[in-house]
């Protein structure tokens, strides 16, 4: 128990087998100790019974005399690995160093418990390991071509008396360090280096054992990375008592130095520039010093970018290792010499511009007669620029028709002249442009009208697209060298500069067309002098004086300047001195006549006088307006509004200018009666459900009239607010013929409108509700019969509003609910009493037997 809980000193389990002449490191560690964290160690040695002190970590005088020289030279030393572990290092161990080694630790514990030293047996054996290269010489030099195979041999044998195993590793020097290629471990396993795992799995690198303890490294498909110095590193291992493997020594020998001649593929020329229709000649050279039998496979590629990979590039032509060339019409591949291959592209065009590169593979024969690819390389791309053959020609633009006025036609001809050096596979197309002229030195951007592609398909621009689709602008090809632009009706917005661009298109081998040249013509200016339109309208009153009921007649005479073949449309308007509900601004549109002499009634809504107004065309520039049976309400200012129209494109009329005539006044000088209107109610405040009476009273002043000579149109309106800030609502109306018209109502109240006297009209609201409140007023339109027997309409008269208030009768509203509630409460109370009495009388009666109690005296306390 004390040993398990106390200090523990540990050394490896022995015996430790080591080879003479090698360096030995024996570790020693301590654990579960008290005191300082850094512990001290003493090492002692014994061949038989007595121990001799070797070295100590804390006492410099600890070393015995026979070890002082070796410790002073550093052949024996202590190497601390941590605070609680050290290693005893013995360089160049000899057979005399065979024996027992004891590691001791001075006590720093509060109590002595555990072990404070440990021993290990070290056995020194003779060196029986020998490593050598090929028998011819210790190191050779190999000069190989890329893709070749080579083999290296190493011999390793051991005569150790112990049962040891060899670990063989082939290494290559990479810079100043050695890199593992492939190993045969002491446990009999193959272990490739970190950079050779893939090549080991593919079989390109192998390690074979042969007779006489030889180890052969085989490398296939050698590359430039395989160039360097190769050595064979052999280590000897022995299994310890605990079953772990221990390396007891290691030896190496350099076997060979390998140099690899790289195979390069280059194109003999750099950047190339050729002219269209010429031939392109490129040569692919393979640089190799391979002297044996081999065949080359060559493939030519084309790409638009130098960064494209083989998968993105286009394969032009290929030749396999049997010299079989793929089929092509305009491209040929020939074998110039042993290492040169020529690509010839005939009749090149602009599409052949790009980057060309070749890929070459070297094939060598195998023993079974088959061919094996040993190396593959791709050349750097070569830039090829194909210059197009541009045709030589000029462009001339002239105007065959120019406008002098608006809506005149315009025609422009774009002609190709001085055509030279053109072939049959050249095609010409045109593009038309417009540029607006700005004042000063400002330059407007050009706008595309239309253009043609290589198939002579017309492509429209944004400007004038709708006019082109409607046929107002026409593009045509008059002949092989002439293109035409025609504007059927030229407008002022068409004024500006026009120019054309002739494009030459070349046909390529795949029958596609590619634009090769553009030539722009000199611009032609389309302009004509214009003057401002002038329009004068004069209104004349034919009859200087007339009375109500007669016919009003006026004429409008029109004169214009600078308008081509004008036509006129006429509108008659009236400005009345009093407010008209149909025209809030006071101007009424009565009747119109358009430029095609079509008459239309505008705002004339008097159904009794539908035919009372007439507008007719007397002459080309004179129009006459008549109004039959004029009324007093027709008084006002009358004008002629004239619009001049000129013929536009496609038979359409275009508005040119507007004109307004002088006013003609209609004023009736009468001394008739004056009407006044007022609203009266005996009870403006009423309760819900009652009837509200509102009277509209008309009074007259001036000349008295008989009741039969007067008639009235009465309309009642309501504004549902305390202030007159809302739109009035028509309640009901009574015309002069006695016909009553009511508006649609949402509530349960009802209306009645009646005439109670020649000058009084009564409106009744039956069963008033909350929403019937508000300001109420009437509007009266008087009608007076003249001496000639014609009824004349007087201006509308609006009465001052009166406010109608609707209240609720609280007593009547709550009377019946209260009576019903009291009655129901009384009935329910009596019913409850009856149920209680019946229940206590018959349902809940129970006989109770009372227990008899005896009357006894209490005992005295003393007798208890």
C-alpha cells in the first residue's frame, strides 16, 4: 500500500539491447512526489555487484574517478527532458558499458514511501549491419528522358546475434533535406512517402526484394520531379520485453544521381498576323533527346482566350501515333521531320483570329508489341490576328424632295459610289440617323431611325416607331446601290439633320455574315421657313333690338393667315350674369359645329327647347347662330370660339390655332315683378315621430300679375350639418305642371310636398328621425307669361335656410319598458313565493325523533 501511494521512479524494462559504437539514451522519470517541482537524479553503474557513480544533476562531485574523463568530454551526460524526467546519454557505447544502470532520486517528501531508485539492464552487441549499393560501383549517374523507367538496387544484411529486423527506406534529396519515397518497415509493411502515395497506388513506384538481401526501387513514368540524388537508408530494430520496437542503429548509402531530360513542345513562330483569304502556317516542334523507338501524337487546338483549358478549346486537327490524321477540308496536318508537325489553314477569315496551341504525346513500344504513352505536353498559345479585307467605296446623300410647308413629303436617297475591290460575297446595308439642330454651338445626340442587318431585315429605332409602323415613314431599296427614306407628311418636329451609314458585310466560310466596314455620309438639313398662324374672329348681331320671345341671331366671320387650306370648327358659348348649376365658372357651352360640318349640342339641356338653337355654315369663313323664343334666363354675353384645322398626314386634320370673337350681349329691358322667397316653420324644434311643417313663401314686388300668369318650380334641399359646409341634398321638387318628384330616402320617415296657395308651398316630414335634422331651404324658379302668351323663365331664387332640430321624448321612450319591467318582476316574485311555500309544505317535511334525556344530579368532586 505504501509503494502504490508513494514516489515512483521508472526506467525502461530491460534488457536494453544496443549496438557497439552507437549513442544510447536511457530515460528515467519520477512521479507522485512532494517538494519542489524540479527533481534531481543520480545515475550509477554495476557490472556485477557494486555500483559505481556516473553522473548527477545536482552534485558535480558525484562522478567516480573512472568516469570523470568521459563525463568531462561529454561522452556521458544527462539531458533533462522535463522537471521530473532526464535521459542518460552515452556516446559511442562499448562492450565495457554492458551491465546494470540504476537511477536514483533524493527524497523531498515529508514521509518516506514508494521507491526512490530503479534499475535497467543494458546489453551491448557487436555491429553486424552492412549496407551497400550496386556491385559495379558505390554511386552511379543516370541520364534519362522524361517518361522513361529506371531501377536502383541496395543490399542490406545483418549478422547480429540478437533477433533483429531491418527497416529499408529509399529517399531522394530535395534541396538540403532527404524526402522519403517508399519504405519496407521492420514489421514487413510497405509505406510510401507523403508525396508518393498516388504513384505507389498506381504502380509507378515499387520496392521489390531479391536474392542476396537486395532491395530494388522501380520507378516508371519518370518526370522532372524524379531528378536528384537517391540513397538507401537501413535501420535495425529489436523487440523489447514489453513488446515495443526499439531502433538500435541506422546506416545509409547513396546509390545514384538521376537527371531527367524534359520533353518540351513549342510552336516555332510567336504572334502571327495574316490577311483574310490567305493561308496560316504553324509548326509544332517536340524537343526531346530520346534515342530509342517512339512515336508522337499531335493535336492542334484553337481558343478565343489564352486562358482557356483543353476542355474549353476547339480541337482543329489531330494525328495519332500511327500517323493517322483526322479529316478536314480547309485544314491540313503534315509530318515535316522526326520532331516537327506543320498545321496549314487555307483561306482564313476574321473568325480564325484567336489563340492556337498544340498538344504532343510520346508513345514507346512495350515488349508485348503494344504502345504506351510516356509523356504528354502542351505548348504555349500563339496569337493569330486575321486582318479583314475592307472594300473601298464612298457614300453620297441627297434630298430628291424637300418640304416647303408642313405636311409636305420629304425624300432622301443614300447612294453607294466609287465601289472598288469588292467581291461577290460583299453585301451592303444602310442605317438612317436623325440629329436635331440646337441653337448656338450645342450638339444634340443622334437618334437611330432604322437600320438593316445582313439579311436586309429592317430594325426600328425608338424615334418615330409608331409613324413608321403606320406607314408615314417609308424605307426602301430602289436599286443595288441606292437606299431611300421617305416621310409622307413632314411635321415641324422632323426638321433637322439626316445622314445615312452604309455597312459592308462579308460572307464567311460557314455562310455567316460579319460587318467589315462602315462609311457615314454627309448630313442633309431639312428645314423650311415658317410664320406664326393668324386667326381673327368677328361676331355681328343681326338685330339691334328685340324682346323676350323673339329670335336672337348673330354671325361669326373668320379670317386666317399662314394656314394651308384651313377648315374651321365653331363653338358658341354664353357667359350669364347669374350662377348656373351646370357651369360653375359661369360659361356655358351651347352648340358646336366641327370642321366636317357636324352639329352637336353641348351643354344645352332644356328639353322643351331642344330645337331652339341652330348653328349653320353660311360660307367657308362665315357661320350663323340662331336662338328661337328667347327667355329672360338667356340673358348674357355670347361668343364664337373658332379653331382652325389644316390637313395632316394620312387624311387626318391637325389643329393649327384657336380664336375667340368679341362678345354679343343679350339684355332684356323689362319692368316685370320682383320675386322674393322665404322659409317659415311654426315649430322648428320637434320630437322624434312627429310631423315637421316647412313653408316656402313667395312674395312679389312691382307690377302685379294675375295668378294664372305666374307659375313656379319649387325644389327643397337639406344640408345635414349645423353649418352650411356640406353638399346640399335634394329632398323633393314640384314643377310648374304640378308633378312631384322625390329623391330616394334611407330612413323610415316620409315626405310630402304640396301647393297650399298660389304663392305658398308646404313640405311635410312625417315620422321625423335623427337624420332629418339640418338646414332646410327651397329654390324657386318663377315662370311669367308675357303679353304675347309666351312663358318666360325668370332667374332662380334661393331662400335663406332654416334649421330643423329633432329631439327625443325621454318619458315616452322609457314609459313602456318601465311598465313591462315592473310587471315581470312582480310576477316572478309571486311565483317564487308560491314555489317556496309548496316545497316547505309537502316536499321537505321530515319527522324528527328527539332523544330523551335523564335528569340526574351531578356527583360531588370528592366522590369522583
